[in-house]
C-alpha cells in the first residue's frame, strides 16, 4: 500500500493543489491535522481533505477553530487568524473539524499517526532528546507526526544503540524528492513537513509518501503559486505576516 501523508495544510489551497498534482499514485491519504488556520481558504482545504480520505487526527488549529478548545496559548497573529477562520467556515465544515479524532491513531499495524507527539497531541517535537525518549518507549516502529512544520524526523536503532536526525537534502529548486529506506531493526518518528506553511527555511510545499511494501518513506518538496496565496491573505484582511512568511518558509 502507498500512503500519502499530508500535514499542516493551514487553509493554503494553492499549496495543497500543487502537492496533489505532484504526488505519485497512492492508495490512501493520512492527514495529520491543522487543515485550517493562517491561510485564506479554510472551506476549500477542508472540502478537499474530506474528499481525499478518511484517516485524520486533529491539530490544535482544527480544535480551536471548531470550538473544541480555547485560544489560550495562541499568539495574537494566530488568534486573529482563528477568529477570521471561524467566521468563514460553513457549519458543515465546522462540524467535521469538531469531530476530528485525537491522536495517536493506529490506522494500520505498526504505524501511528499524531499531530504533535504520541504522549500529547499538542506537543512540539522540536528537540532530538524528546524524540529519542519517545522512540525508546514506543512499541510502534513508525510514527508520523506534524505540528512543527519541519520536514524530516528522528530514528533510533535499539540493537546498536544508534540514533539520528533525518533532514532530507534536495538538489535544485524545482520539484524535489528524497527517498528514505527504513531499516527493519529501527524505529522512526517522521514529519512529512507542512503543506501550507513550511518553517524549515524551504518555502516549497511539503508532503511524504509511505510505501509499505518497499518499506520506504519518500519526502517531497513542490513549488507552488505563493503570490496568489499571499494575495488572498492580504485581500482577506488577515495579518500580513502570515503572507510574508510563506515566501520565507519560516
Ligand atoms: Zn500547524
């Protein structure tokens, strides 16, 4: 089975469509949450996400925008985007976002999906020591996570007591892909990157494909029409910073 892994779409329709156009053939889509928030097309990205598949975990923006949780902990720019998003969402999409399940989920054997981390759906896995301590305890050999908007991940090799950070290296600025062959004797935490608001310094939209037969994860980066996504943010009256950062990939 070939599984398309999407995370942190953040209402960026241009980025989502570019990813879907560039994606190889797949059998299923796993969505790691934050379908909305920040960008100007929350209804459209929710609609597309619902059409694409049935396996979701909720993100913190999905929760706040649909009223599952409060704005506590959101910075002023993110909070303004939440309030704007709440005004835009149709009741049907609000209902869908409200019902998204909490991670971790185990959609297939030996694989977990989460938004933040397996121990806390809202935790940012930014530091290797946190990731390695989770990997040391987990039974699942492969966990996909999002939330940080940084493509890559972490691995540990129990038998040899090795560990490492995964940072895909791309050559060139166009469509890029980097394949990672998974080792049977290792455990992995893997972030496909953010479709709609990358923060790893590469403004291209990010996603990943997991091939269960090959036991490989392929990371992708895709250029998209950033200017249109930015213009929509300006036109909507959303904070300008949300547009500017798309071009910076930060
Ligand atoms: Zn996010």
